[in-house]
C-alpha cells in the first residue's frame, strides 16, 4: 500500500488529503484538517472519507501527487490520472510498447512526471497533455523507486 499527501485550501481552513492504494486495486482518500496534525498530547486527528473506488485491475504499487493531480501506478501496466479537487478520473496512461508494472512515479514541479517500472524504462511525461516526451532505456532490471 502506498500513500501520498496533498495540501489544499478549502475555504479558510487547510486540509491534508491522504490517499492509499491496495493490493486489490482499490484507491481510497481521506481528508484530515491541518489543525488536527502535529499537536502534542492525546488528540487524535479525525479523517473524513472522500472517495473509494476500484482504480486498477492490478495491485497499486505507487501513488504520487502534485497540487491537485494524483497519479497511481499498478501491476496492470497502467497509470491512473486523477483530479483531487474535482474528485474525477482523467484517464489512464500506458508507456510506449506496453511497458510493465509501474513501480515508481515522481513529479518534477507541476509540468512533468517521471515513471519507471518492471520493463526498466523511464518515461518523462508532459502533464499539460500527458504525452510521453522521452522513453529512456538502459536499466537491465526493474526500476523500484
């Protein structure tokens, strides 16, 4: 199970959105008020459920967020792209040539996403139109992180 955090302005209060993926391909999200985090003492932060749905046919291995965009990677060889603010799916991405299970994701600012997986390739994606700009080969084994 992987998780990502995102901070957003919701009216006048801030929230952290905690997102987790499961071995069964389920994606769940919870909202936690920033005010409830980081306090000393016995207080427990309350998480409010935001969404839960079947996101992938395979195990979700990685989740990565930047601003309002969440991307998940799975053993079904796809990446799911979601808008956290609108709570909507944008679609799925597949590396050129079919790729392999997606094990690693990382945003470079808000403009680019890097992905890597079992096929040993690294892809650089432009986030404005989700085009794979460059596919780099060279790893002989899977990329894990």
